[in-house]
């Protein structure tokens, strides 16, 4: 997957151009945030669909379940989005703070 002037391989590591220092910190931050939030949004789209399907199945089997509770579904989706953003941001900031030689040493 290619972002501006650097590449991220399938394992999510910034390739050699970033390690040499040809890219800026904000490009690393935006690239990692975009990739992480894209996965989180895909989960937020698939999750409610599965929830609605499972709710219909459980409603047919259990008599005490009445309809779909939307408030907990929306709150949990919001919490998931905030936590995934924080995780992506913190890891991207930590990775962007590494110097080029340190990044090459760990690569």
C-alpha cells in the first residue's frame, strides 16, 4: 500500500525510505492513522449488521428479548472508535519519534 513518498508493507512496517529519513513525521502519523482507522471503520460497518442478524435469531428463540437496543450499540461503537484512534495515534507517534538509524537497527 503506497502513501505519498513511503510504502507500508503487509506487516505494517514503514519501508526503507522512511528509515532513511526522507519522509516527515506528519506523513507517518497520517499514514498509520488512515490505515488503522480504515480497519476500525470496516469493523464498525460489519459489526452492526451481524448484531442485527443475531438479534433476529435470538428473538425467535428467546421470549425475553424484545427488539434491538440501539443506544448500547451506538455507545459501544463510539468507544471502539475512540480507543482505536488513541491506539493508532500513540503507536504512530512513537514510531515517528524514532531516528532513522534506530529504525534501521530494529528493522
